């Protein structure tokens, strides 16, 4: 009886101290952080959801984390909000605090999929510094030529009235510029105009190139995926790119 109780107490202690696992303790099991890199419109979000299910790793998007903390009115959330309200960029330190807090949850013990972080080499270094030796990082780079992205994004149309989305080439309306559902006029969102898309891609390349090089230099950390292929094929390629993990790291 006492032995049994003692056993439960010991187990409880292990479970409690086991929290915060993946990140900062040294005696933990191997974990893998998959970092998603790629330009806007490359399909990272869509594939992240599927990967998360397939690999049973939580998908952590920094954008979602911001919103969640603001919604729950946490101290971090209040801080983020004050920067956003002033139209300022949220400082790295705050992003890191929020992210590391999330990564200490028990569901991240085996690792996680990071979407929207790191964006800079400094952030990547901060992440490296935080992780234990048993945690490895795989950066998955979604490659799509700019010309393909521009066609994808600038071809988008949306109904002015019911907001139904169309695409000039991939999902055209029955009648040009008229909504199939409500007969409303189809328009191109301002963000989707070619000059704006080109500018966004330019900023992306400038920002991300050093990051891609950073991971390329790290031992066996960078994986490339050709993301202009059909979705199913891209997903197969992703699993293939990560498959070496299963044998090496028991992902
Ligand atoms: Zn409509």
C-alpha cells in the first residue's frame, strides 16, 4: 500500500519536473524542431497543418501566439499589444519570451513545427542558444520561383459583396469578373497587386537569404522542397525530406 503510494508520488514528481522538458534540461529525450522557411504564398501554412497531424508535433505560428496572448490578456500579450498599437515592430525579446514559454508546454517534449520564426539570423541564434544538446533543428525551405508566386497571388480575385475567392487561372468564375454565387463584382485585393507582391518578395529574399545560409552551414540542418509541384507531391517530398529524422532521431 505504502509502496504503491510512494510510487505514485515519485511518478508525480517526475511528471512535474518533466514539464519544460524539450528545451532547457540536459537529461531529456531527443526532440526535433522543424523550422519552416519560404516566401509568402508558398503554402507553408497548409503543409504545416498536415505535417503537424502526420508527425504528431504541435504547429506553433508566432502570429497565432500573438493573437492568443492578446486574447487571453496575458502580461506578454499586453506588452505585444502596446507595441502593435504604436505601429511598432514587436521586439525580438518579447517574441522569444512568448515562444519559449509556449515551447515549454508538455506537448512540445518531442519538438514542434515553427511557422514565422526565426525571421532573422539573430533570432535563429537565440533559438539555438535556448535549445538543449538533444534538440536538433531542421529548416525546411519551400522553394517557389517568384514568377510562379506572382501568378498565384496576383491572379486572386475576391467578390466585393460576399467575399468568395476566385482565381483568374486556377479557379475562374463562369463569367469574367462576376461572382458565381451572388453576381457581385470581382476585384483584386490591394495587397495582391503585382507591384506590392514584388516588393513583398524582395523584402522576403533580403531578410531570409542570410537565414537560409545560416542553416545551410549548420550540420545537416537544411532541407529543400520544390513547392511549385501539386500539393500532394509537395507533401510527399516534405515527408521524404524529414524521413531521415525517423531513423536518426526517432521523430
Ligand atoms: Zn459574391
